[in-house]
């Protein structure tokens, strides 16, 4: 029993060690692989280079066993969450599976020690724990995406006004976007920075805007980008399009505010009935109930 637990703990620590190192050196592994394509580059530390080479092989093996469609979907999800700067799809999959596995092993060991028997129930509980850990990561990504989208929607009118004023002042659309990136720091400006990087790399502006539409799952922003694409294709003045879109976005914002204001009284009924009315009844009827009970005693 103790030998099995020791072996499992050692295997757990070994997997954790390799997983963490793979995440830490992932960027460096990719850089070394790119550099080695252009020639035989000797690293300063041969031992470190050999270790990084082994990690590169493990990373390539992990890529081979992962379907390409799954990596593409995960890349889109990371773009929507804004986590693509920190993690690649393989790094995120490795991190989520590794942490879920560690939590499952620890929970299984604790339940095994507590019950003293390794049976089918323990295996089923382990599967449930692993699924719950994976669901926690999914819930985290959904929450981060929702928070990020709310921030982008909140910043969109001010950013659009800045772009419109810059275009009317004589700047090009790309120059106006660059002005936004330089003056504001928020998720929306980060997406515009990616847009400018795509354009600098030679991507046509229409295609770069379409790529941004794929990364951002916001209807208002996608409508704006689609209008800019159509204006670029038809040769319409972008300044007029931006001004019209700014007006529409502000009207939509006012309608959403009115809708929330109309829903507020209905939402206030629940705390009013559950918390406020009982307190009022206690304050008003409490002394009367006490006096009436004293009269009949």
C-alpha cells in the first residue's frame, strides 16, 4: 500500500516537473526550432540545448496526437478570451490536462487513504473529479471572455469617437487605429494592435479586419468592422461611415440603458418582498403582538 502511494506520488511530481518546464520553455523551444532551420547554431550550454531539444520532441509528440481542428477551435477560444498572448493552444491543453490530472490524483489518494479500499466507486469519483476540474477551466474561460467583451463594449463608443476625429483630421484609417493603440490601454486597443500587426505583415486590410471579426465575438464591433470593409471595397468615405456607426452605437447604448431601467423595478421586487417587508412587519407589528400577548396572560 505505502509502496504504491510512493510510486504514484513520484510519478505525479515527475509529470508536474516536466509539464511546468514545458510551459516555461515553450517559447524558447519554438525559437530554437526556428533558428536551427537557418543553420547549425551552437548554444552556449550544450546540456541546456540538449534538454530543450528533448522538450521540443515531447512538444512535437503532443502536437501529433492532437487533432488540427481541435487546435484551431482552441486558438479561437483563446483569442476570444485574450489568453493567446500568454498561452498557445498546446500550452493551454497541457496546462488544463496537467492540473486536472494532479487534482484527480490527489483527490483519489485522499479518498483511498480515507476509505482503505480501491474499488469501482473510487474510479467513478475520480472520473467525476477530473471532469469537474476540466469544467472549472471552461467556466474560467467563459467568465474571462464575458468580462473582456463587456470591457470592449464599454470602450467602443469612446474609441470610435477618437478614430472618427482622427480620420476627419486627415489621418488614414490605419493611422487613426495606431493613435488609439498609443493613447488607450484596454482589450479593444489590444485587438487593434493585432490588426495593425497583421497589416504590417502584408495581410490585406480587408482580410485583417475579417480576422479581427473572427477573434472578437461582439455584434456591435463586428457590425462596425463589416461596415469599414464594405466602405473600403466600394470606395465610400470611411469618415462618414464611422460617424454613422458611432451614432448607431450610441443609440443602441441608450436603448440598452432604457431597457435595464425598465427591468430594475421588477428585479427590486424580490429583495423587497424577501428582506425589506419582513423587517418592516417586525418593527411595526412586533410591539403590538407583545402588548396583545401581555393582555391575555
